C-alpha cells in the first residue's frame, strides 16, 4: 500500500515554478540543440494538452526507480480507473529513464493511463520540476489548480481530482 507520509525525491534544489492560476504550458519544450520537442506516449504518439481541453488533467512527473513514485502507483491506477469515464485524463510523464523502462513498468503493474516519455527532460524543464513525484492538477480550461511536490494518497487524490472534473451538462427533463 502507498505510504501517505513518504516525501518527494529531490532531483535538484527547489526553483520557482509554475503557480496555481497559471495556464498550463503545452507538454513540449526545447532540446539542448535548440530544436522543439513535443511529449509522446510510449508508442510515439504526441500528447498535447490542447487536445484535452474540456477534461480535467492530472499530470504526474515520476520515474520507476523513485521509491515515492512506486508507492504512489496504485493510487494513480485506481484514480484513473475510477474517473477516466467522468472526464479525467491522467498523464504520467516519466523522466530520467528509457521508453522501454516505462513500457516494462506499465506492463508489470497493468497501467492503462497515458505515460509520456520525456527522455530529453524538455517537459520536465518546461514545468520547472525539481522533485519526484510532482503533480499538476489542471482544470478543463487548461488552468493549473494545484501543484503538489511529493506523493498523494488515495483520499487526497480523490479530493484533488473531483475538484478539476468537468461539470456534467444538465440534461433537460422531458416535458409532460
């Protein structure tokens, strides 16, 4: 079971990052050679926030070698299964590992949510992440509502996700 008191794994000194109320940047960045980079899933398909407008989005930066990330995996899997059909998209951005490492981890733990392969760390830098796991909860309009450095437990994840889900449209009642 996940350890709700586990702390984040620090990768570098804390830096000023994205803030609540900011428009979430696209899952892209610039490589060291100056060329543009767009996040892709483990099959090479682009992952873009623009394609997810109207949905709540949980972006989770993680790595399979990170103990707090490992402890959090069952929470992500359960939340994805519970809320996928209610308007949530979970994107787990893997950092500092290969695409094959991500595939192996996803297959081992039966993960069905999107895993983005940020092998170059371009998205990691764009989002100014300094610890793993780091979470961004983004509302249907693309606005960051919560930034959390460290793992989240099931109760906390449930509260955070329910706050960013799209509001169901009212169905008109039939006339009598």
